[in-house]
RNA sequence: GCCCCCGUAGCUCAGUGGACCAGAGCGACGGCCUUCUAAGCCGUGGGUCGCAGGUUCGAAUCCUGCCGGGGGUGCCA
C-alpha cells in the first residue's frame, strides 16, 4: 500500500524524481530497441534523493534488472545511460559502484525553477496525485466523558496533518469526529455527574460502580446546577436519565472543542452515534450480516461469526440484556461511511488502546462486502504517549481520573510546540512527553528554530525594501544552488509523506531546510549593493520562505513574519 | 498464553534493502555579534544499530528464535 514513488504526479514544477524516472524509462526502451539490453516487462525506475558527494539523485534499478535480464548490472546501467535522452535538468549522468546510475542536476536549471516556486505560492508542494478521490479521515473521536488526554492530542494532530497532506495531494478530504454520545459509558458518565449534581442540591444518589472519578465530574455537575438549577432532580435514575446524560455530554463536548480549537484542529462533520442509532442503522446492519450468515445466537446474546480464514474470533453484537455493543455500532458506522456516504477510502486514526478492535473491524467489513478491497479501510494506530512529570511516568486512564490532559500540555508548551512534538515522531513509535523538559527548553525547541528561519526570510525582505543597490554582475555560489535544490525536493517529500501516511517526514524535511538556511544566512549576505545578486538572492529567499510556510502549513504550525 | 508497537549516541528520536546510511535535536566541551533577528552560526567529543542465526551480490533495514520495555486481550468504549 505505501507508495514510494509517484510518476503520475503533476504540479507547477514537476518533481525532479519523476523527470528522471521518465528519462530512465526512455533510456531503457532505447537500449532495448538497439538490442543492448534484453526485453523486460515495463520497469518503474525509483530514484533516491541523496544530495551528497555521490549524487544528487541515484537509481539502483539496474541492480534489480540484472536478475531479470541476466546481464551484469554495471553493463545494464551503462547501456541505459548511453541511450538516455538529453534533459536540460540534468548536467551529468554516470554509472558507479556495482551498477548505480547517478544524476547531477544542472545548477542553472535549478535556479530557473525558483520563479516557479514563488509563482505557485501556497500551492507549491501540492500535486494532483489524488485525482479528487474522496477520502474520509476520522480522528480523535474520544468519548465525551472527560477531558481529552495527551494521547488524544497526538491522534488529533496526526489526523489533522494527514488530512492537510491528502488535501494538498489532490484528494477530496472530509474530516470527521465520531461522537460516542450513546451507550454504556455515557450512562455511567450521566450517573457519575448526577451523583455530584444531587449532592450539591442536598439530595442523595449512589455513585456508580465503574463511575468516572476525575475532578471534572464534580465541576460539570456544578455547571449544570448553575445553568439548570434543580430541574433534573429525580431524573437521575438509570432508566430516566437521557436528558441529563445529554447535558453532561454537551459539556464534555464543549470542552473537547475548546481544546481542539486551540490546537487548530477542525472537523467537517461531528457524527453522532445517538442519531445513527435513532435511525435504526445498527439493527439494519445486524440484519444484513444475519442474512449473509455471519450471525449466531448463543447464551442469550447475538454474535458475529467471522468468515473462514479470518483470524479474528467471535464477537458479541448484541448483549444478552438487549443492547448493542460498541462493535455492532461501529460496524453500522463504517457501513455508513462506505455504503451510504460513498467514500472511496476511509482512514481511521485510533489510539493504541483500540488496536484489539482492528482485526474484527476488518473482518466485519469483509463480511459486509462493502469494502471487499481491504485497502479501502485503513486503520492507523498511534502508539502510546507517556507523560513524564517530575521524572516519573504517569499511568493514563480516563475512568480512574489519573491522566495528563491535553489542556495541561497545551498550557505548558503551547499549540505550536505541541503539534511539532507530536508530528516529529513516526506514529507507530511510542513516545515520551517530558513536560518538565518541554517547559524548560521552550526557547530551544526545534519548532522555534524552523519558525525563526521563516521570520528571517521575512526580515531580509523588509531590509531589501529600503536598501540602495548599484548595478553588478555577481554570480551565485554553490551554496545558493544547494539551497535551491533542496527546495525542489519539497513536493517529493509531501507526496511521500501523504502516501506513506507519515506526516513526520515533512517535519524532518523542514528541520533540515531550516538548518541549511540558517547556515547559508550566516555565510552569505543577501542584501548588498550589488543589484543583480541581491535580486537573485531575494528570489531564493522568497522561495525558501514559501516552502517553509507551506510546510508549516501542512503541519498546522504558524509561520510568523517576526519573532 | 495469544495479539500489537518498540529496542539506533548520555536523553528524545529519524533512517527500514543499496555504495560516506551509522544521523538529527537536546545535553557536554570550545569558538563567533560595528553588517539582512546570536530564538543564530562554526567546531569537538560520543554508538560492536538488544542478542543469535538465516535470506541476499548487498541487512540498522527482510525472515526465524531469544532477551528486554510498553500496550492490548470484557456480553467497556
């Protein structure tokens, strides 16, 4: 499923990689037509961006071709190179080592591309790779039974960045939050809050066995007392609590929205579980499954029995007491996404604690046949976020009330650093968030380093507005070209990050670009009395600023003009 | 027991089949402000890529086993 190379992408400035890949294909065809290389099935040449002493771009395809063709890789590489059509972008091609084909990008060509970057503006880096295909990204979807945890923040930031990436790559993206405003947990929340509500008003009620114990429960109760007075008294019984539950959920959801707003995370759709249940979708999907023979009755409960070959075991759909499980509801929900709303692809971003749910959801989707192509439902599992406070790793658990909230993290380190931190690691690696360290190192945080690079670009242009220059004819240095060449790699990074579902690639690219730029800044002066060189370097700086801004935009991090 | 993720520099993490791919940030140490923001730059030190096999022309990267850490494993969500 991961796509490492995207020959089809088109943008204002075609990716260098795509150009070279096409060039190599032509070279191979020509070599084969000339009889220099044996016939092969169509070959897609992948290219690695190295940008080091060995090459700017390199392909090792000849090494793999050697097996198919039955010739020495070095000879194949040389034949391809000998038949390569000329390209203005390429200054030099050579074979090296066991059979690598190495490309050097032409300096003048690179500098010419700068105007295309600034002309493309905010769209530079984007592409039409997605072809407008409809993708839904569902993330956060935390129960409104308490404040968002730091872990939920990770999922939120990752889902949001993924949505931004997909959008930039030409997909039609819908961002969704699935609101679990029904079911057992909501009942318990209602009872928990009611306990404090009644107590505040001098009435008594028992605290539920598995009740929520966080401080916020009493706070929510107080808010309801303030807003609604005693009108809910006497309704808190388990069978008559719908309205009260809904009030509690409302308060929980409002708090969640505030956190997400502050993090810059938005949704197109807040999908209500309760509304879906009210439409009868859960009964409907169980009926559909039953018709296809995936349902069995046992021990008074209704079970889903996965198809042969599924390694997932059997799971309950309807409890013996008559209410549907989360599993059943989630199947109905996903059926809604595919069959009713017609998304071509759905990406769910889940927390690590849901990983056990992945296999059975795929099994259920398989059974429903709504996504016979298993790739239509992608489930990304973000790993745990350990919060380190005072050197100790705290245990997380919403019901116990012992967890670090996203709000606490936001208040400590701010939205930019929070987003940066979550987006600097691969999602499948567990990470440690040391609050003390994040606080203490505030000024050292890499996110400010990147933002500083952007602010510097802006500052240089402010200086240039009032600068006096005379005519000159200075040429640019290899450092100018190297910086420009790095900018041209941005679209490649974006499409890779998108297709591999790895937003952290953008983060690392930006850090690298900022490093190169800061170094350049210290070494070379942009605004001088040499009018020609100043103009050319200003164009470079504008392009750097554009790429930094676009990259930060993909991460949802502000790009300040001044710091 | 079974399932998932991880094990790379003192710390937090990139790199997941290619040849200078052994890296970054932070921390440590030493330099650099009369010039576009020193929230910066330059330099030094630091790792048998958990261990053992295997596949391959080539493995930090793929496979197997083991060891270690975290999480999941409910008619909770």
